């Protein structure tokens, strides 16, 4: 089997997966790979670039990108914020999408993918919710 054919087969396996398409070292798009043409042009849905600008759909010509890598599923921070908001009143829980973090009680407690920062009984309660949420994901 030719290397070209193997490459095409492997690229097709990435359909409906979240991928990062590198245009160059500093420029890229992240989105769900929806299609690959026979010339290796790509279609991404729900894409974002390195500046976090959103694109509902983007078509990338095969001569424009350097390489493609599969990304892990993003941490569902909004879902975690919704779960935390069931304990605290909604006005006290803010999901800051651009920073991908949750601010609780005007920043006294901060939650990101790496854990919970803050002290006191409320922070311990959020930590329990965070730990349970991570276990539920696995």
C-alpha cells in the first residue's frame, strides 16, 4: 500500500474529531473535521483560530496548511459552571469563556481545568463538585 493511500486513510479516520490544523508555527485553526476532498482540502465546523475568533465553517485548501493533529476533547467548563450554579445562586457563578474559567463570588473562588483556587467552606464545596464532575467525565 502506498504512503499516499495510508495518509488518506488515516486522515479520513479523523472525520468528526476535533483537530488542530496548522497554517504555520503560530497560526492554526481548531475545529471538528467534517470533510476531506480527494485533493486533501479540509472542511472544519465550529472552528476557532489562534486569536480565539470563531468560524461556523471554514474550508482550507490543501496548499495552505502544513499539518493536522487530533485534539483532545475540550474540558466542558460551561457544563461545570452550570453544575456549580445549582448550588450557588446563578448571579454568583460566572463562566468566562474567553479565559476558559469560572469565577464564583466575584473571584473569591476561581475554577479552571487544573482545579479550584480559593479558601474556606465555599471553596471546599466547589472542590467537591469539581472532583465529582471530573470523575463523571471518566
